[in-house]
C-alpha cells in the first residue's frame, strides 16, 4: 500500500493541464464493443480505473493499440464471449464500477452479457436497478446468482421501448442508450441523465451511425440501426479535477492557471467556488486563480447560511462536494454541505476535525463547516484515503496544513487522478510517494 508524505504550507504557482475526464472515459471505452470497426480515442487519462477497463477489454479480445500517451485505437472485431466465464473476468469486473457498462453493448451486439457485481468507492448504496430495468424494457432477461453475486443477461433481439427512468443515472442512461442504438424500432428515455459526458457519448454514437435526438435534454429518442461503424473521439477535460484545482489554489493561497478547461461544459462548478469567495478569471478556455490570503463565503439574499448541495445535471456534481467542504474550512463564514446522493461520503470529515477544522457532522448527509478565515491553519496528521474524492480533499487539506501529513491508501487517489503528485510537485508542492 502506497502513501503520500506531504509537507504543507507551500504556495504553488504555474500552469496545470487537467487530465481527460475519468467518468466520460469509462462510458466511451465500453462503446467500442458496439462495432467491429476501429475507433480512435484521444485525451484518455492514465489512471487506474481506466487502465483496468482497457485491460479488461483487451482480455475480452478487443485489439488495443496505444498511438500516443493519451491516444488509443480500439477494434472489437473478434470478441471472446467465453472469457466472461473466467475467474479473471470476475476479478476484473469487481475491481471497477464502470465495468457494468459493458452489459448494454454486449447485449446489443451479441445478445448475451455477464457481469459480476461491480466494485468502486465505498460511499454508500449504489444500486444498479436503473440499468437492469431499462435493459429489461428493451427485451433483455436477467438472472442474478445471489451466492456468487453474478449477473447474466440474454436477448434474442432487443426492441425499442418507452421508459421513464426512476433516477437520472448517468451510467444507467449510458448503458441503456448503448443497447438501444442497435435495438429494433424507437426507444424513448425520459428522465435521462444529461451530463456533458452523456452528451459526448451520444455525439460519438451518432458519428458511428446511430440516430439519437434530444442530446443535452432529459428526453432522448433513439431510432435503432442495424450496424455501427468506426469513428474518432476526443474526451473532455475532467471537470472534477478542474474543481479540485480551484479549491486547492484557494486553500494554499496559490496563483494557478488551469489550462484548456472547456468552460461551457463546467456547469455550476465555477459559480459554486465563487460563492465560497474564490476569485477567478476566465481567459479564453483557461481559468486563472489569483493568490488570495482570504476568501469570504457568500450568503443568501436574506442573510441566511449558504447551502451547497449536489444534484443531477445541471446541478453540482456530487463528486465535488468533498472538495467544496474542505475548501470551506479556511473561508470566512459558515456553509452547510448537503450530500444527498451517498450516505457514507461525508465520513472523512473526522480526519479534517483531527486536523483542526471546525465541522459539525449533523447526520450522514449533512455537515456544517465553520470557516476559520485562515486564522487557525490546519495541522498535519496521519490519515487514510477512503475513496477517490475524499482522498483528494484530504490531499488539499494536507497541502494547506502546517507540518507533515501522511496519507495512506493513495491507490484510491490514483484511481481517478493521473500522476497527481508529479504534477503538483511541478507547481511547488512537496509530496513524496512512499
């Protein structure tokens, strides 16, 4: 198990480029299973979860060629469905949650799919009902082996259907959409997720020959086609990383330029951090964060305490609440952070309290943060990263703290952030991997 040794208190300076979007990559990579023709994908992040999915696809028979550090060619013209019965496939599928999105493409193209119960962050209940109910409405028949926690599905011919999703699940929408593009007839998905990453997948599928309309809305209409072809696709920059860098700059009083952010695709992320008092300038597609010794939390018009909460797009992504929370600990003012989607995601705040933060954990979903206006800096401690996003929040806290911190289990951070220690050290951070 690797750890980070972090010497806090250093101000950072310089330019940093966000990696390709992790959550988009997991969808886009699964879509290569929909065609036998080559697909070229660029801006692929070099992170654990993405590399594990690429390895899984390769072992299934997908030809994988790395053209450049961030660019791959995939060709799924000789898939070995027998591999789905192997112990190695079970191990791979359980290692990453995004692996569930191979089910829709496999059902659409081959009429059969298997999947172990997927893993991922331990942040609370993350049900898969939306995926399976939607695929069943297209004609798939599922079986769940409870002792082995293994799903299998079959479909002689998927047929288009109308469906109203019980939740606007991003991965559920992607999975159903990838199945529907090769289904017979028209599929209508209402209450579909409309995140930029789903929009990216939709546009990629249309370039492959699919017929998807309503892109960017929560009502998708998909006319099934018989076959899809190859294409080229470039992924968006990772909005979670961009938000993390904004919070990090504020906490450490640093002057940082975040390059090539595709600002129109960030939704409420810049505005949310502005409400925490963080100044920023948009220069083309770059975000410049000036050094700030203090930042003051906004209030509502009536003077009541600011509430930052997650919501389906175009609301704030839940993946950034951990970063917003840690950023608020050194602001001037009080914030209520309300994590609606996952009941275990705020439990990392006990580590911030040990570091000296003033936080009241009201219940598993809500925490009140009393900002200390940088008058009482956090102090370095030893802690463990419980999941990807909390791990980066703890890293930001350690970078701003006095003294040395040790963060254990940084493999969790590596799952979602590419060479984060190397890139931050290039800006002046002191992070040593041990």
